């Protein structure tokens, strides 16, 4: 009897161990049983924002929710993880997230490290100026202006190095600081992707204060980052994105999150299967 009890206990231990493994110790790239972890931005109004009450809002957030639902995950089964620009590839490669939806521009350098589903949005580098300012109608006008962006911004350096080398470039800690400077006339323009600028301009506290210049200084195809070689997941996400466009959800979300700024967005780009 004692021997049989010991054997039963050992068998039960094995079953428990296997069950724990199946339920996920983080080895399944962001999946944990019936839950999924998705990388988003926490600090971009209109795209990915963690609100004071702990909820998440923005176009990218809703795209992530739609895709996750198509993959079989209800909204309450999604765990959102902050994905700062410099950490997106590491989060994907380390399996900390299943995929990343975070104003993630597809480019050749990034494609060496991760794969992309999409694109699902076409943005452009642009300028945000005061609503009553008509002195900036082309990028060359910045040569006599004060231009603001965040420290280390490639958008700011693109203007400074290639488009308006005489611009007085001021790099601050965050976009909110640039917006304050723009409102107070300490700077004349703020530059980054037009989708991000539209998100800030659409906030209630900024209503009517700013406008986009509409210069379209670069093309930025936003994709959904997945682990390199995960063609199955990439294919499923691409199908979800195609469905999101065809059923009208994409258009609805763009208008919802960017409409208040008057942002003239591009039509949904063709998914590159």
C-alpha cells in the first residue's frame, strides 16, 4: 500500500509538472495559456496611451485588440506591455510579447531582427504648428524657425541634416514639453510622424490650438512586429488586418482616434503577404 501510494504521488507530480509547462512558463513568445501579451506604446495619445485609470486607448491599441480577437483572445485575456522604441526588437526576440503594435515603421534594418505583418497604416513625417500660423507652408521655411522634437529623434535630425539645415533645432525630453513650447511660442514647430502629431492635436485640452502642416516629408509604413521566422503567426495577423479593412473597422478607428485634429490620413495600405 505504501509503495502504491508513493507511485501515485509521483505520477501526480509528473502530471502537475506537465500541466504547468503546458500553461506556459513564458516560452511561447508572449502566450500564457489562454492569455496573450502584446507590446504597445504607453505615451502616445491617439496611438497607444496608458490612461490615469489604468486602461489603454488609441488606434494601435484597438488594432491590437482586433488582431488578438481574431487570434482567439477575448479582450480580458490581453496583457498589454510597454514597448519603448528602443526595446521593441528585444521584447519580440526574447518572447516577452507575442507581437508589437507601436507606431512600428517597417524598414530594412529592423527586418534583419524581426518579421512584420502588415502594413496597416501609412504615416509621414510632418510638422505640427500653431493653428493661426501661416508662415510655415514648406519645409524650407524652417530655416528661420525654431524646431522642436525629442532628444535623439531621427525625425528632427532628418530635417536638420537634409531638409532645413539652418533650422534652430531644440531637443527636449518629451513631446508634451514641445507642445507647451509651441503653445507658448517658445518654438515654431514640432516634428515627428503625422499620426503621432494628430494624436496630440486631437486631445481635448489641445482642441483648436494646433494644425498639421501636411508636408509629408517621409513615408512610414506601420507594421506589426513578430518573431523572426514565425510565418504562421504573421499570416494569421495579415488575414486579421485584411478583415479589419474590409469590414469597415479600420476606417471607423482612424476617424475615432484622429478625426478631431483634421488629420488627412491615407487610405489603408495593402497588406504585403
